[in-house]
C-alpha cells in the first residue's frame, strides 16, 4: 500500500510533519532558533555569539561535548533580562507549533539566568506569561523541568531547589540534572532530588550520555529517576536494560544530538534499536534542535529509518511520549486520541 494520504502529499516525512506530537527532552535556551539567537546577539554586542545567522552554523559545529557546553553557555549569556526570557520562550513554542508539537516539557535552567542578574520572580513571571500565551495563541501546552547545571556544583543545586520549591511556577512538573557528566557524580545531588520529589515533582536527570551505565544506575538508585535523559550507554549493561524494561523507566533518546556531541560515533551505530529490542520504553526528542541543525520531525524521520518503522510504528513512537509524559490523564487521552485519528486518516 503506498505511504500516501489523500490530499496530503506522499512519503513518511509528510506523515511525520502532520503527526501530533509530544516532546519530553528539549532545552529552553538550546531551542533558540538562529533568527532569535542572532536578534539577541545584536542586542548584546559584547557577546561571543555571532549576530549573523549565516555564521551561526559554523559557531554551532562542536568538537566534542566540552566544546558544546562552552558554546551553549555563551548562548545562555544572551538571556539577560525578563524580556529576553519571555521572547525566547514564546518563540520556541512558535517553532514547536510549526511542527505540530502539541505538548512539550521544556528543560529550563533558571540558575543560569538568575546568577546573571535576572530577578528570580521576574524570570518566573516571564516563562509563565509565555506559557499561557503559547497555549491560547498557538495551541502548544508547555510544562517545565527545572534542572541543575551539574558543572556549577552544589550551590547551583541549592539555588535550583529554592527556585523550584519556594517560587514554584504553575507549569513546573519535574526536576532534572544536566551539564557534563564526567567529574559530576550523581549521588551528591540526592538531597535536592529528595526534596523535590517530596514536593511532588518528578525526577528526570540526564545520565549515561557521555559516561557508562553506572551513571544511569546512580540516577535510578540515588535520584529516583522516573525517566532517563539520553541513557545512551545503557546498552552496555544487560542487567540495566532488563531493569529499565521491567520497571518501565523510559529513555529520552536524542539521536542527532548524540552524534553532534560525539556521544555516538555515527548515526548507524546509534543504540536505539538495541534499547527497543530489549523491551525498553523509548521516546524520541531533539534536545537542542537549532544547535544541532535538527528538529523533532527530523528526529522522528531518523528514528524511523534506524528502526525500519512504517506509519503505524511512527504513530506508536509518538504515543510512547504521550504515555510517559507528565501531562494530566485527560490531556493524555485527548492527545493519544488525536494521534490515533490522524493515523487512521492515512489508512
């Protein structure tokens, strides 16, 4: 049967483009489009980030993970006031709407902004104002994951916990841990995750992206991880794969990101098939899409090729993200039904 829907063009990529989707692993600042980055760079000419959109492609070419972090933080430095925060957040949602992303859990690192002088309450008001506008004007539901920038140490953990728990914005659903993994042991952050979980926030740390399976074990055993960001090295430990499958702890997989940061050498070597063959729940995500020259539609197309998926398989992958999201039950049912209806229209 041809991969075609009446009046919709042909091909799996066309199907993916119109598919209603949820995204669970995507970073706030890392989602800034070249247009927005260039605009912010022009507003802040003392930055190392080029204001020419054409020059950003070279700027976003990473030598390794450490270089990626260096570039990422230089973009973070462009977010200097609440107006910058609001602009960035709403424009990220606009890009999501163009991809038919209906729901996203955006990883926000408030410490990086408040330490640069943005008043913490102004920061909260800016992201919440953008969230409400995105839902009413664009049809995109945003929720927040506040993450600790691990490289900044325990002071950043304490401040992130304060921001999350004492100034808790309405859209906040989870607590995370990002940044470099090497030299940043997960167990030291246990007290902060304990506090966040006691307050009802979900635990979603990054782990096993540039380190081995032991980091994933630490995220599970010490931080109470309900989902794992990346988890690329999980395939090196069969017992871990079995545990992830049995406990239904999903992996938030970001294929192109893993290549860009050199966590995986080549796309055809990506372990996503091994994860799924082991029975692990997998979601597909874009991580820092403009920085990696990708978007969520592209990541679904990459995953479809790696996994030999047809339209039904791609729709099932999209429903995985809905199932393991922190969207409310009614919202999950509605989005899953929308995916089913869309897929049925192609049959």
